[in-house]
């Protein structure tokens, strides 16, 4: 039995369009309805035939839904919830795909009092955006963290978990505030570092226009890929999860200072021990199937 028969997706970017494609591939009998605030995005989604129905208003999209997934930036969750409040069926479950969960729980509880809200975070994505960037296998063998608020009905939680399992995800449940601390170090801080490094290179205009771009090695290329992620989404992530991000940033700054001292004073053994430990982390990620072990990160050579 399917966990849901009528699913509405609000926000048809990379994640929203990928969910639509994945539902089509894995649960073809589910009726899909879509809405995006951008009329051009709706036209593209219509051309791609991603949904059974596309609506001109958020309220119209949820009238008969039993699952509503908000695929909008974290900072827009409250407004998205308020926009569907008057038309949301009493028995519908509202979920999301945001990278911060405590703020989502707060915003949706305020916008949708009495509604069943079961947030989720598929830990998957690319640097690309828009409905044409999506693909059906985006979530396959990737984690989806479901973060029910305290007191959530177990049956509702299980329905959301099963939905993501059907899309190919490995599912874990986690308290919203704990999720935010974990993701602050595994996702948010790396993005912040990437934005900083690429921004520093950009500020060095006399170099950036020649040597940095021309001779960029794999490390810098990988940072630019991360730094190409959607700016609206990541602005909202850092502001919504500011306490956890600032805490992790402080710890990182202390570790960076220690590394700086080791280099200055020629402490080769200390550097070697650190690099050995970090290499083991990389191997663990590959062993758990979270990345490709192919040489040069799977890049093809001309």
C-alpha cells in the first residue's frame, strides 16, 4: 500500500522537480500536483510533464492533497505555510526539504497551527538549480533525515519515512535541534568555507583573471562547485541555523589556528597525524557508499 496517493510539491527547483520525477518512476499511480511562485518555472514544469496538475495559486494546489512538500528556501517556509493554511485538508501531512529543521518546525507550527507537520531533509543535491536540473535518481542511496517535532504521531512519521524509502533513500529520524548541529559541521560549514575561499580568490582580481582560473587544480575546482550553489537557499540556511554554524565556525577557527602554529613552527609530526586522521575519514565515507572512489573523483580526462 502506498504511503500517500495525492502529493503536492510547492517549489519546483532541483529538489522539487527531482521528487516529482522520482515519484513518477517509483509510485506511478500517485497523483502529483505542483505549484511555483514563478510563472516561467510553472511553464517549464508543464513542458517537462512533471505533474498531473499545475495550479496558479498555492492554496489551489493543496485542496485534495494528503502530503504537501514545501521545497522552498528555509526563510520562506513560514510564508509558504501561511499561503496554504486556509485550503489545507485537516488530515494532510505537511513536510519540507530544508537543510535547517528547528527553524522550520517553529515557522510551520506558527503558520499552520493544528496541522500535522513532519519535516524532512534529503541530504542530496547538486550545484545546479531549476526544474530542468532535476533527475529521478537524485535520492537513491542517499540519506533522508526525518525530524518530527516532539509529540508527533508515530503513524504520520512512518508514512513520511516510507515515502522517502520508496524514492530510494536511506532514512534516519533525528530531533530537529540535533539535526541542525550535525549538518552545521557536515554541510553548512563546508559551504561557508568554500564561499570564503572562492570569494578571497575573486578579491585578488589581478590573479583571478589569469593564474587562479587558468591553473585551478582539483581542490579549487571542487570549492567552486560548492560555491556555485543557490545563493538564496544558502543565505537562508546560515541565518536560520546561525547558532550551530557560529559554534562550529568557532571550533574550526581554533583548529585552524593550531594548524597555522604547526606550520609556522615546523611541527611535521603534528601535521602528518592530522592528515592521517582526515584521510581515514575520507575512506570511511567511501566505505559507507556516500561517494565515488574513482580516481580524481570520477572526472574524465580528455
